[in-house]
C-alpha cells in the first residue's frame, strides 16, 4: 500500500470506512480494530482513577496529510471541538507544498525541584550542595535502575536562590533528569523525595517541597515549515497567496505584541497540541502548564510561534515549546485507545512524539491564522457546527449532511430551524 498520508477526500468516508483505511495504513490487527471501536471499558477505567462509575468518550479523529522530516504520519486527535482536525489536515496539506514540517528536540530532560528553607547562609549552602554533586546524582540514580540502564537518569544539579519570598529566603535545588521515553513525573518525584534527607544533611536546612516542575524548558520540541506563497492563494474567496501570507504575518505580529491576543493565538496552537497529547494518553494539563509558562518566560506573555517571509517570499513558520510527553508509563500503555493511537502514529521515542505534536501545533496555528486573516473563522466553524446541530435535532445517516447544508445556506445554524428541516425532509421521503 502507498504509505502517503495525503489522503484526499478522507473526510467523505464513513467512520467505519475511515477506520479500515487507517487500520490498513497502520497494520492494525482485527483485534486492535475491535478495541478501537470499543474504547476504554469501565473495568479498565476503574484501574486508572478512583470512584469510577462510567467512562467518558471523546471523538477520535485522524489528521491527514502530515509530512514531517520527510516521513508521512496520520495523527490521531481526541477533541470535542469541530474544525480542529479539518484545520490541521488542511494546514498540513499547505505545508506539504513546501516539503512539510522539519522538527527537532532537546534531550528529554525534566526538572525536579527541592525547596530548602531555614538556611542562614544561602550561598554557603549552595557551595556545599554543588560540591556534593556526584553523591547526590548517584543517589538519585539508585532510585530507578531501569531508566538508567536505558540511557536516562540524573544528569545535573542546579541551585537557585530565592532571596525574597513571602516565606523568607529559600534555596531551590534543581535535579535535571533525563526521562528517555517516559513523561517522567513519577521517576523525578521519587528521586526528589529520595534526595531530601541528604539535601537537608548537606545544606543544614529544612526541605519542604519535592516535586517536578512543569516548566519543562529543558525538554523542548521545535517545528518549522516553509510554504510557497502560491499554495496559500484562495481565488474562490478573492485572496491571492500574497494577501494570505501578509495576513498571516500581520496576525502573528498582533499576538507577538499583545498578551490578550497571544492567549487566544496560543489556545489555537494548543487545540492541536492537546488533541494529540490526549489521544496518546499523555498529561495535557502538564503540557498546558508548561506551554503557557514558557510563553511568558521573557516576563511578557507572547506567541509560541513565529511567522515571517524568507528571501524568496515564502511564508516561514516555526514553533518552540516544552513537551513533556511519553510513550511508556502512565496511561499511554494502559488506555487501549492511547496505545493504538501510538501505533497509528508509529513513533519510536518520546522525542519523536513531541516533535510530531509540535508540528500539529504549528499546523493548527497556521489553519487558524489563515482563516482569521482571510474569510474569518466562523464560516468553516459553522459548516461543522451545523452537522452537530443537525444530529442534535434528530438527523441521522445522510440526512445529517443535507440538513447541515440547508442550515448553512440559510445562514441560520439553530436547533429549532434544524428540527423543522429534519421534519420536512423526513416527511418528504
Ligand atoms: C478557537 O478554538 C481557536 C482560535 O481562536 C485560535 C486563534 O484565534 O488563533 C481560532
């Protein structure tokens, strides 16, 4: 089978037909296909969290057209919001015109924080802790021999002095820990807790918190795309490629300069990021916290992406954000859909997953800025929203598209009108 992710007209198939295409693409067995159809069972959910009474489903869509570092990907996205999967697929098609996305990432290093209080001389305590570096790192590495054997483990210590906090001066010890293919929260927290008594002994202070930081700014993923201006043209809406490219750069400049706009701009990026993070069973709150803290790292909250033009006039976009995600541990291997989402993606490491997610975030931003800078966001939204309204009004099967089309044509995407149309079409058949 041709392994291109450029699946033209994928959206026109039924869910079952799409599932068959994806199954063939990703070599899923019949059992795996059945598992995808079924999703998480109550018994499985009961092993994940407390007081379970049911499971809560979300649609799992597949973003198509992604070409990343020369390789084709189908990207599973779990999300309740219409337009996100369609937007990502459309933007990936635009990016394809220039060769797709190019990505890179840092080593998967997380930061664990140990808070030390009650010190008379912060500077002297710092010197003593740094002098004991080898001992502390060795103790941290004793906690998880498996990750050390896999090439991860404690890498470095850093000391930060907070001279003036509401609770007085404090010393913060950062344990830099390479988590390899795990998200790493448990490993890092365990290591921090294990180090605490020795940190107290060496520093002469009192340890309070021992917990990882979600500002994972040593675990960054980057993606970049270069799009020929002609690919951006929308003659049907009266926009030349030049207009659209210029519009995207101006829209980005707004977010770069204004936190009110940057919050919405980054929310659009996180539509793409979170949907993949959720599909793969990763901790989207951790990723959200990291992304927004990183966006504010200069002291002023700003855009996670950049858009500009290169010397040939092509539109050039890039993103950089912390992405603490794993492909082992947590729900990634326990949640049946997450496990299969990883198989569909075909990623071989946490870094590769983070890079794919960065590309999805950049694509989502491109889709949003393109629409906002040209015809506006509502038209596409309304088309998709109309389908949901049609279903809510009782339409099913091919009636859904017919009712939705009427709602859009009439410019009234409302439940009461949808119910009238459903009744009219149903009685006419
Ligand atoms: C909506 O979920 C996301 C957008 O608001 C993002 C943006 O404004 O860039 C469309």
